[in-house]
């Protein structure tokens, strides 16, 4: 029975990681878009 609990936890982890990956991609894209603006401002 105890082996079922860890499996459920692992199944839930991928769902969160996908959302985290999307958030990271959005943050990276935002940084890339902000970088040129900062350089242009200087």
C-alpha cells in the first residue's frame, strides 16, 4: 500500500513541472525582451 502513495506523488509532480517550465519560458522571453530595452536606454 505504501508504494502507491509515492507513485501518486510522482504523477502529480510532472503536472507542476510543466507549469513551472511554461513560467520559466515566459520569464526568459520577458528578460530577453527587456534586455535590449535596457541597453537602448543606456
